[in-house]
C-alpha cells in the first residue's frame, strides 16, 4: 500500500487517517524516523510518557506521598531526587 502526503512550509506533514487508525496514533504521540543499516527509512509511533503516567509505579524503601508528588508534577524542579 502506498499513501502519499505533502510536506508543507515549516517541513510539516499530516499522518493519513488510514495510518492513524491502524496504529492508534493520537495527538502528542511521538513519531520516530529511523534509517536502518541498509539506508531504508522506517517510521514508528510511540506514546509520550508523562510524569503522571509513572507516578506510583516505583516501589522505593524511602517513604513518599503520591498526592504531594502529583501536586508538584507541573514544576518538576520541586520533586526530590533519589540518591
């Protein structure tokens, strides 16, 4: 299957709806442009992972409060760094 799109001013293009639907591409997803060892171009899609997606997933020995971490999330400079 071949689908064509146009590259516009600012080097922008659109992902055709057939591709978006087949690969479940949503706004804020990341498009990876990969040139393999043979010089062939591959395009992959992945979900953007945000802090809210991983809060509570890490099990640490130190005590923490997930609610307080979430309140600090917009300003990541306030999140304590693990040593």
